[in-house]
């Protein structure tokens, strides 16, 4: 096996470290490097990114240079995915867009049955030092299968990243060598037809802002001299799930609104308080606020202008009256410092319901931590009337719901634990009825049986404390059960359990304790199976013709890894269903994750 480990890499000119190649039982590879001609860059972008630049926009294309050569998708007008295995027929479409500048044979690793990452020293090859766009085509010496491993990369010092918020795009250009901001970089935005829809020159700090980028924008290109970098707006953005990116939108006027509670009855009135601050958190000059009250169906009930209360700078306090015939449901209060603003500066949501306030409170406490085999699930119950008397003798009903806890560690977002076969263990059962003692207390030992579960489970106990008339006060408490003191988990580096076909399916892998700390494992066996399902027709006298299927597994990869901290796995995949298995010999458990390769 052999493939490129990079996808559209930007290699800093002069100090890029090389182009990474992954090989197994492949001691050497032949790689041909193609340089995209500057005049053919629009055509290359069309081929790779699926955009098409018109001749009158670029000015460098004449009749027969570009449009005349691509007369429909059947004859090559479609896109070419230069990431992974690519047919030679598709690569041949690039012959008029690029020229071969270097062909060489590179040594990788001659040890058998071992995955090895080699770095092709492209920075030391004279023909590849010139800034530009390159395509690398790799095959095994003596092999003529017709398919090649391909990738494309840029030799450039321009590091380009984008911040996108709605139609606004902020572009930043920095030097990949020094990390300093680059001045004089020109940015342009191309739409799906390859037309330039916006362009701007970077400021001294390397930043440029596009206030309104069309929805059909496809590419942002940064140029400086002969150097360029490209970011596709159609590709997935950076995965920021590990970072706290929530918060207020950047505005000059920040409004903070609150009230006593968020549940009211029709006809009630309540006070709403607002703090108005600038971007630095300082009180703003006295100015009115535009306030809209909307029903659950979105219709505006009232529109008012609130004046500052005068008690403190930037402070508002007003009474809001709910109509007596108000709709029940979720209401919204929208506040704007600018009455003509499209987006509210603050929104307060509250509910209007015909409800009777609870007369009792129910408190549930249990020991913190993860449950393991044999550990009791004990709950301390305390019930009291809101006026102070204990709920002595009141009936207590309960139920236990059990299901697989796929994401078992909040400290490791995206990591999946256990076996997907345990999804079938989801269930619910009633607990034995009991009554509170004279002090309104009870001690419950919740019986649970994980059975054959090989995955962490969520145990959710819901308890109902009944008033004398039968109206319940319901509270719930959850605990996690683990089948072992440490578990192996994987985080797929793709979305919705679907990886791209003919590419690398990548995972982060680790072995963790219940507190999220890593737990070392010297040896873990990893297997990747391709699940084949064959459908067929058969006939019998009772059912007539009917379809059926048979399943078969094909082992496509097997390796042994050591889990010291958090590591990474990558497998080349084609179209179909796959199953990843990782054994933990210390605890006798196997982590199983099923995913799909396709679109």
C-alpha cells in the first residue's frame, strides 16, 4: 500500500520538511511532479474545485485555450479529485494545463508489514523550489495498473486562513516562515462560474475584510508576486469542537437582558432589566432601545421604545405585561439599540403556560463518579413542602432507563466508546414503589443489570413524588456505568459517520480513565473490516419471489499500536461499509465502530 498523507498542502518555500508519503511493504516509489502553468491556473481551479472562470474575466484565455477544450462533463468537463487514488484517464486531462518538471524514484522503508511515513525532500529539488501549484503523481516501480496516487500542493510563503460569519469574511495572511503578518497581499473571491466577485488588498497587519460575500462564492485566493494560496469555501471548516467558541457576536452595543424567571402565566406582569455596554464593557451614552414582544407564532404583539431608567448609566428597567388571553408557548423579547438593525442586539426567551406552581421540592443526591461492576447505585431522597414541612409518608414512584453511552467523556468531545452492537440494549423498567419516612427522606438502592454490555451505559433514574391528590413532582439523576476501569475510544475526523471514498479515513485514538486522563497500553490490536452485503432473489411456494442477503467481512488492515497518550490512525478506503475494531487485552474488551465511505 502507498498513498499521500497530505491533501492540498501548503509547503513553505525553503523550509517545508517534505511531502509526506505513507507506505506498507513498498520499499520505493516513483513520483512525477507537474507544475501548473500560471496562465492555466483558472482551468486548473475549474478542474480541481469545480469552478469555471470566463474568458472575459481572466483575459488570458483565447479561443481553444480553455473553453473549447472542455465541451461538457462527459468529455472531461467534470472535476478531478486529486486526493488519493485517481484514474490515469483523469490525470491525462491535466496535460494541457501543466508541464512535467521532475521525475524521480524515492526510497521509503524496506521492512515488511510495517506502516512507515516518509517525507519526499521536495525542498531540496531545484525544479520544485519555484513558487506555484504542483501536482504529484505516484506509483510503484514496475506497476501499470492505470490508477495512481495523487495530491496537489502549493509552494508558497503565504499562510491563509479565513473567519466566516454569515456573509462577512475576514482573511488573514501571515508568513509561514516567520509568522509575521504579510503586507501587500491581494485577495480575490471567485464564484461558481470562476468570476471575480470581490477583491481587496491586505492592510499592513495582513488582514482584509469582505463585508458581503455572495452565497455562491467558492474560492478565496491570496496572491503576492508569483506566490499564491487558495482556500475553498465549499470544504469543511476547521473543527473547533475542542474550543469554547460560544459567546456574543461582535457589536458596538452589547445588551444584557434578564428577568426574575423564564416561566409565566397569562395576565402576569414582570420586570425586565437591561445593561447596555460598549465593546470594552463600559456604559454607553444614554439612548433609547427598540423593544419587540413576539408571540410563539412569530407575530408581533407590541413594539415599544424604552428609555434609560436614570438610576445608573446604561441601565434599563421596565415592566412587561402579558395579555390575559396570551398564547401558550415560547415568547421572545427582541431588543435593538438601532431600530433599523436586521439582527437584534439581545433576545430574551420565556414561556407562557397555564400551570400550577409546584407545592413540593424533591432533592436527589448520589455519590459522584462512574459505576463499575458491583458498585451500588444509591440515591438519597429528600422531599419537602415549599412551606417547610417534610413530605412525610408521600408515595415515591420511579423508573430506570438504560442506554449505551456513546460519548462517555465530556472532557473528550467527539470520542466514541464501546461497541455499536450495544445500541440494542436500550430499555426502561419500573422501580418498586416506596414512601418517604417521617422526615421526608428515603434511601434507594437502584438495582441495575448491565448484562452482556461491553460499552459504557447511561443509567437515568426518574423519581416522582406524589402529592395527596396524585400530582407528581418529577426529578431525575444520571450516572455512567463502565465495563472496565479504562476504555479505548476513537474520534472520527469526518462528519456523520461518513468518510470520503477513495481517500483516507482518519481517527484520533486513545485509552482513557473515567476522569479523562490517558491510560497507557503497550499493545493494542487494530483491525479494519470491509463489510460486504450480497443481495439475491429466491423463490418458495409460500412467499413466491423475495429478496434476501448474506453478509461477509473482509479484513483489509491489521496492525498493532501502543497507546501512550493520544494517537492517530489513517486507513485508505473505497466505497462501502467498514468496521473498525481495537482490542484491549488488559480488560478483554473490543471497541467497535462502524462507518461508511462514500458521499
